[in-house]
C-alpha cells in the first residue's frame, strides 16, 4: 500500500504553497507606490477636508474644525456672507537635504462652512489648541436685526 502511495505522489506535480495574505500585502504596496507617483498631480481636486462641527448656543454659532499637526500661524480664517472659510497650509517639515520616499502628510487643507444664521463679523473669535480650531461667532440681538417687508405685486 505504501508503495502505491509513493507512486501516486510521484505522478502528482509539486505545488508550492503560497500565502494569500503576502500576495495581498504586495498588491497594496504596489498600488500605494503607483498612486504616490501620481498623487501630486491629483492632489488639488482630491484634497482632504478637515472634519467640522457646527452648533448654535444661546446667542452664538460655534464652529469646531480638526486641524492636527498645524501651527496657529499656518491657519487662516475668513468670513464672507455667512460662509466661514478655513485654510491651513504648512511648509514641509523635513530637512531639505533629505530624500523623500513617501509623502502622506498633507501640506494644505481647506473647508468652507455655511453658517446656520447671521453673525456679527467684527466680534468673531478663534482659538487653536491641541489640533482643534474653535471659532465663536456671536449672532446679532433680535433687537438689532432689521425686519424687511417685501411687497408682493
């Protein structure tokens, strides 16, 4: 019986065992390197947007934006027509003599947020702490808001 098994074994081709997980990891590495090669060309339209929370409390609108890894001087906040515009832009943090092999850290992010109600522009404040930007925008008192009557023809 053993002799028969040896004979059958010798007739079957040798199959090497492959690890499918290794193949998947190699595929992902290859895809990452190929996408990194064209990443700079695709970056502007596919720029990541920071996470944002917008809330109202009493007489103010609060906008919280996640901007980890930036310095306060890297952040620019502007307000126009009930739209808050946040841009964070940083220079490369690596020594110029270093050869860059992979770049995953984004250098620029931006976000536009439509505010839920009118705000008092000149009383707006912004604080940046631990990678989180908090913009507090006071809303006008109901006494100062002028009602406009629109005549219907």
